[in-house]
C-alpha cells in the first residue's frame, strides 16, 4: 500500500502497464478466446455431469478388443480360443474371419453374436445366431470359411510360411456391416518349433522328410495325396509335431517323375518304404501308410504286396486300384496280355 501512495512510482507503473497488452499473451501460445460471462445454455445438473463423465471414461477405458489363446500364432491343427472384451451388455456384433491363399484367392466366414450381461463374448460358450454357421462352435470361423471363387480349394504348398487370418468385430447384425470395432491378425502355421524339414532325392524317391524335435528314433509314416500330382507337405509337417517321422511322397507330376498317371509301378513305392524304414531316426520293425483319395488305394496295394508295412490308413480312397494301371515285377507288355487258360 505504501508503494501505491507514491505518485512517482504510480506514474512509472502506469507507463509500463500501457506498453503491455491486456489480457497478457503467453509467449508460447496464441491469444485465448475467453468464454462469455452469460450463456443461454441451461446449467448442468449433478446427474448430467456424472453421466458425461462415465461416458467419457467408458469410451477411453472400455475399448473393444479380441483375445486369442494361445496367442498371436498357432499351428493349423491347434485349437484357438476366441473371445471379445469391452462390449456393452447384450451388444450385437458380427465376427468375420478371412484369409488369402498363396494364389491370392479370398476365403472368408462370418457369424452373428450377442454379448453377455458383462459385455463379454466367448465363442466357446456363446451360440452363433446366424451367418456361416449356427450354435456353439469355438472354431466355426475357421472351418466354415468358403472361397469367393466357386469350387476353389484351400491348399498350402509352402509349409515354411503361415496363413495370415484377419479376425474382425463389426457393430450390429447388418448383412454388410461397415463399422469395425476391433481387428487382429493371427498366424496359422504348419511347421512346429523344432520340426526338421529335409528334402529327399534318394535314388528314384522324390519326397520331403519331416522329423520331430528330439533324438528319436520315431515311428515312421509315408503320406500320399491323390490325383493332381505334385508334392503336398502340410499334413506331414503337422504330424511330425505329434512325434512321427513322416515322409511326404510324390509319385507323379513333380520334378523328373512321370507327368501323368497313366501307369504306376509298386517298385517306386517299395523303394520309398525301404528308405524310410532304414533311416537312422525311424524305429522299426516297419512303417505306416497314410493316403488320401488315389493315395489311399495305393496304400492298400502297398500293404497287400510289399513287406515292412505295419499299419494303413486311407481317407476317401477306393478299395481297389482305379484310375491307372499298376504294375509290380511284371513287364508292362505282359500285364496287358490276356490270360491263357489251359484245358
């Protein structure tokens, strides 16, 4: 108060104030616009303030998320637990799974669900209300995927790379939902930890050997597919993780093997049996056979005529040799010669 009573000091302070803008402007920011002192809006009540605060807190701390167990990566034959968290009670959502194969073709599936009273969705307990399937199907989004291209088959040729599966959660049950609430990418692989992949070019045999982790020896299996030819490894690579030494065997339309399936010779398959049986990581006394389609009836022929076969499994295979001529220790011209009956 003594300072303000001095006329000389007051004049000096007044001159300094005149040089400064009012309100004062901070150096690091632009001038602020002050709110009007009088507003036509109704004053907020206690209830509306609490509602606004809870809504803001819910939007920041209750974001929708997808939880996958065992994690972001799994093997193709491994169960995957899928759950969605952060939904509203009884909220309706649509789940979608999609992947592209090695040729870029799209496979996808979708299902409609409703969250429980706590805003959670567990596919192991909640039933699908429609879409690609209905009912409780924990892995329904995977087994029900269909190609956009009609009659296109999902095939994995390079087992050293995984399939990338997009899992998305959409709001509502619209046939074509657009609002994405959550999204995650999951890797579904074929080559388990520690599994060894060994290309085989021994004699005439064209194959790939998969060995499980560990020192062995392991039970041996020869795995074959059907018409179409080539070498398919995805089933053998997955079986190796289960403790089997598996030889994925090609028998035509691969490298220097015959280009078509006009005729086959059991000697080729016999050579493959002996290669696997005599491998240092394979325990005897024999080997098992696993075949799909044409590979299935070849397994039955091998078990009927070859030694060292201890078990045979055929999937969707014929009970007799079909589709081509099959020879064993008989020249081709003799096998086609009509039998001569003596009277």
